[in-house]
């Protein structure tokens, strides 16, 4: 009898759990809490949201457990990270997509569920369910309207194009998020490449390479944090992009040098490049204040002279680390030619901070 009661209770909990997960959260649907205005209920996108309001996830797509989906870390899992990690694998099994879906259910990550059903990853494609999840997600009014319209258009005219939440961004917040997603994936590629390159090096070369990577990381972070204008909602995207560009500059040059492809300025140009760098740096340091409330800031931005000075010191350490590494790994490369390339790149950054 006790076993029977336990079995019945488990069945009841499973049914309740399935019902709760299959039924969308109707309170606050469509999700307009971040709009800052009252949307037009007669708008085409709004009517589409209402049309699919009661669309339910197929029971077969639900986790086979009466509890919160078991993804290893429950509601604290990062469904977005898992989704993009799996998306960028050479191949992803249905079981792996199931785990992404369970994580998204556990953490109520409606954008991930939207993408899974729009693309048919681990599930049958369901345009209406994807639309419902789009209508349930946070975002700006223009983004929700564009996403819903995009999904409706794909339903009417199916295509092989992959749908992504970053296809229809209009806000600085989402720009920052999507830039972060792209950089996270690119960073994994860079890290893997640099690790492979390091394995082919001798011990002295590895020591110099590690020092270069440390110096590069410090300089790149300062470029993103201290030499990027942090005004506006797109500040996160701009900071991430500035940091990533420095990391990519290093990867590109290591890749070229490893193949023996050296295309550097003539070493005789170093004196002129160094002089231009010093002029650009002095212009930054001597620039007149444009914001009376922040006399150390440059040209109505959040960039301050102290931050530029700190970044410049980090760049000098980065430049010298490059030269030391190249001396042991690529002895045929002229140190002055490499310094010229690095100096010209840095001069462009300083000129952009304080144009003539």
C-alpha cells in the first residue's frame, strides 16, 4: 500500500510538473515590462503574441522527472552559454540538445527556448512555440516586434537560415550581450590556437610566450576598460570589442609568423613611428578639458588621462614582451620592424582619443 501511494504521488507530481512547464507563464504576457510605454494591442506583432498565447510545449519534450529539470546545477545553469557552446561544436547529439533545453526550462531562459524551437535543435521545429517564447522574453519594444515579425516571416517562408536572438537587436543592452556571446566563442578559438602553438615551442620559447600572453591580456583589458567611452547603453559592446581587437591582433600575428609569413614595416621607419607615437601621447595628455565637471576626461567621454597613462605603460610592457618572444621564436624578424608595427598600431589608438 505504501509503495502504491508513493507511485501515485510520483505520478501526480510528474503530471503537475509537466503541466506547469508546458503552460506558458501567462502573467505579464506579452512581456512588456521593459518597454517604458504601453504597446499598441492592435499592432500585428501583439496580435501574433495573443494568437499563440496558449501554445504548449509537447509533453514528450519535457524532462522525464517530477522535479525541476536535472541539468547538474538546476536553475543556476547558464542556458545561453550552453546553447552557443553546443551550437559551435562540430556536431551536437540530440541528448546534448536535450540538456540545453532542460537547463533553459530550469532557469526559465525563454530566448534559448525560442531559438531551440525556431531551429529545431533537439526538438521538432515549432514556429508558433518559438513566437510564444519571443513574446515572453525581456527586451526592448522594437526588439520584440522585430523578433516576432522575423519568426512569423520564417513560418510563412521556411528557409535554411539559422534563427538567433541576436538577429534583431535594437538596444545597447542586447548589443553588449550579443558582442559578449560572439567574443566568448572567438576567445575559445583563440585560446585553442595559442595552446597548440605553444606546444610546438621549446621551453625558453614557452617562457617568453607566456610572458607575452600575460602582458597582452593586461594591455587588452585596459584598452577595453580605460580607453573606451563608457557612455550609453552600448558601452559594454564597445569595451568588449576594444579588448577583443587586441587579442585578435596578437593571434593573427602569431599565426602569420608561425607560417613564416612576415609582412612588417621597414625597420628604418621605427624612429618616425616612435616620434609620431610620442606626439599623439602628448596631445592626449595636453588636451583641454571639455567637461568642466570632469577636467581629466577627454572630449566629452568617460576616458580619463590617468587611464590612458596606465594603458600606455601596459602597452610598453606588451611591446617589449613581443620583442623578447620574437627574439627566441622568430630570430629572423627584425626587432625594429616589429616595434614599428606595434608602434603604428598604438599611435592610431591614441590619435583616435585626441584627434588633431
